[in-house]
């Protein structure tokens, strides 16, 4: 029985929702809520509190009274109140979690739909772009095939049109189609997918040109457009490639052609040329360098008089004026019709110093470098002439067996030999400032200089010839600084009389497995006799034009270096074609754009 109270009342504790621990150990200060009521009398229930300072140990059984009941609830702390409301809180928490998961699920569905749409759009855009790129690629391959089927060189006549309807023009036209006709590209093949492309070729336009008295060079711009289409949508993609076409007409410099053979070689000779001669280019070009074989005579045999009259800046000097009498005046000798005495002369003209003139055979010509000075030493019999000049300091010194002359200007680079050169070689400098030949692989040319050796007879190269700063990385040549240009031209004709002589360039470098020559070579004959056990590989950085070629036990690799043309017209160092021609020199990619953006 529970504790008794006055009026036949008992305390009935409520143990529902109370743990066993709380039954035995109720809170320290429980609040006991008593509810008094009488079943037989209708009076309001009386509520009052009883506070106990001790922990009563109440029995776990349930007690009831007929007359009244006492309900005891324990409200002690917030922790105890959580037990009362835990069921409602869990419901709210579950509802909130379900709401969050619903929001997240809907968001994931929306994001998935957006991602699928965006991915579909990107995929379609990418495929359209690929289709337009295929259109450009088709145009490039068709254009390459179109020009490869055309002749490399088209001969012109200065007075009448040739059979190919091309005529020599003094100035380049505004459009390339005016001189080569319309360019046709076949339609693109039908695509088996849902994406197709169309290739369009815009008309060419003249961008710039350079002209001299004998030829012009023009740069034309040509655009290839590729249009990509889709059968699923109306979307269109546009890709454009701008090409630069360099075209030349007139008496062009021969150095524009990497390898040019004049004549009609036998089938065996053609096979040897294909096997032993390899051509690469230092430029990115649409047309690969080609080996040009021409049956036309007198193409690479220009008159040396014409070239000399053009580059010697003497007033009223014409090629027919270059006689012994007139040339003696230019050299500072007494005017007469007598032959010019053998020796080495400094060429002077109205603009300053032209270079050197050598009458007779030269036993040895050495090229060397001493700091900023380019040195050219000529040995003839027992006499030595030395020409030193510095482009950096703009100073020149000419030393002959009789005197030393100094100038505050530099020569233009003409070395004229009316005879034979028995040895052209690189050299080192001794303490006295003179040169001595060597077969070591050393540079012998200053960067940026132009030297033209015009020889009437045979000239023999006996060492490596290349400029300062040349390096090879994985068989690819790289130049540091401005490119030097060495032109070696064996004309096979007397400089003054025009009499036919044997013009040949020979390579004779002993004890070398590989020979490197940085030069543009033009001659009636080119040979590498290979009399030594070495020199099995000849690497030429420049170009070669000849009528005969002999490579018995060696190969020739030509890395084509296009000529650098001076636009001031003071000095044109390259020999030109004997006949006026028209040629597509090179085609290079310049700019790529997609949908109007580079």
C-alpha cells in the first residue's frame, strides 16, 4: 500500500513511460501532483504540490482507490521532459529528412536533365566542328594535288604569250587567278554519317609584292572555308584556313629551287638521283620540296656580265661595256685594251666598296673569323692578300703585298675570280693575324653577311663551310642569330670575254665522314669524287643547280634555305634564271579560325 493521507486518500504513482531506473531512483526533488476527486460528489478537483527532499522508493505495482485517485508525475529537468515529447520530435525529424531528400532528388533530376542537354549540345557542336575541319582538310589536300599536277616552272616570253597563255607581267595582278586561271576543288565525298561538310575557296588577293628590274615576288592570300552541317538540326559550323602563296615571275633567283638539274638524264641517272638525293625544308609549307629536272637548255647559265653590270654601281655601265679597257678603268689601272695583269684588286664603285676581283688562278682562298671581323685571305703563287671587314664596327682593311688600306665602310660581298680556285677552305687565325687552313669542323662565316664567289672556271671546296651559331639537334639544323648567305657560282665563262670554260664545283674533304656546307651552289657540273675513305655523306644547307651531277660513293641531303632578298636593290647576290619564268614558290599556312575566332 502507498502512503496514506487524510480523508481516506492514497497516493497512486504513475509509472507509465518511466524506466526501471527512474522507478527505483526518482529525481532528487520530485514534484508530486495530487489530484483529489470523489466519484460520488461533484466538486472540482483539487490540485496541490508536495515537495520531498528525499528519494522515496516506491513500489512498482499499480494502486487504485474507488473514491479518489492521485496521479503523480515527475517533472524534474529538461532531460526528463524529452522523454515525454520524444515521439513527436522523431516524427518532425522524419518529415524534415523526407523533405530534404525530396528536394535533393528533385534537384538531382533537374541537374541531370540540364547536364544531358548541355552534353548533347556540346557533342553536336564538337561534331559540327569536326565536320567543318574535314571540309578544310579536303580543301588543303585538293589544293596540294592541284598544284603538284601543275608544272614546277612555266616559261614566259617577254614579248608574246606562251602556249600556256601566261605572259610576263611587269607588276603582279590583284588576283592570282588572272595569271594561273581559276582554281577548282572537287566536291567533297558524301559522308556516311549524319554530319556533312562543304568546301569553299575564296578568291585570292594580293597582300604585298617586291620588284626589281628583272623579276617580282608577290604574296597572295587564299582562304579555304569548311562548312559543317547536321541532319538533326539547323546548326552550322565554319572553319577557315588562310594560306600564303609566294609567286615569282621574271628572271628569278636560282636559289628558290632546292635542286634543279638542267638536261635529259638517263633512266639510270634519274634512279640514282631519287636514291641518293634527299631534300628537306626549313619552313612549314604545303608543297614539299621537289627535285626539278628541266630539259630546256640555257636555263641556269646566265651571263656573268649581266650580273656583274647589275651589281657594280658604276654610272652608265651596261653588260656590253665590260671590256678590258672599261674594266681597267674600274680597277684603277691605265686604260688600254691589254689584258688585266694577274693579281687581286679591290673593287671600287660609286657607292663605295664592291668587293674583290682576282685575275688568274687562285691557289687558295681561306675564310675565317676573328672576333667581329670576317677575314678573306687569297694566296696566289707566293703572294698573300687579306681582306678584313667588320659589319659591327663598319670598318674594312685591305692588305696587299705592297700596302695596307683602311676604310670606314664595308664591302658588299662580291668576290670575282676570273680563273680557277684550287682550294676554298675554312681557316683558323694565327697570332700574326693570318689564316691557315684546317679540316676541323669550325665556323668560318659571320652571321648575317652575304658573300658571292663568282668563278669563271673550276672551284674546289676542301673543308666544312658554315656560319657561326649553326647547331644540329637530331639531324635538324638550327641557326642562332641572323642567317649568313654564301653563294658559290661557277659560271664556266670568262668574266670579260664570255669565252666558254669548264665550270665545275668539286667537294674534296679528306678524312671526314660527313661534310657540312652552308651555301647556294650553281655550276655547270657538281661532283663529290670521294677520293678519300671518308666524306660519304654531304649535307648542304642551301640549294643546288647544275647540269651534271656525280655522287659515286656518297649521298646528298639538301636542307633548303630560301634566299634572303635585299629590298634596297644595292646588291643582288644570287644568279638568276636565263629565261623569264613563272613559278609558285611556296604555299604556307598563316591563320586558322573557327566561327570567326582565331
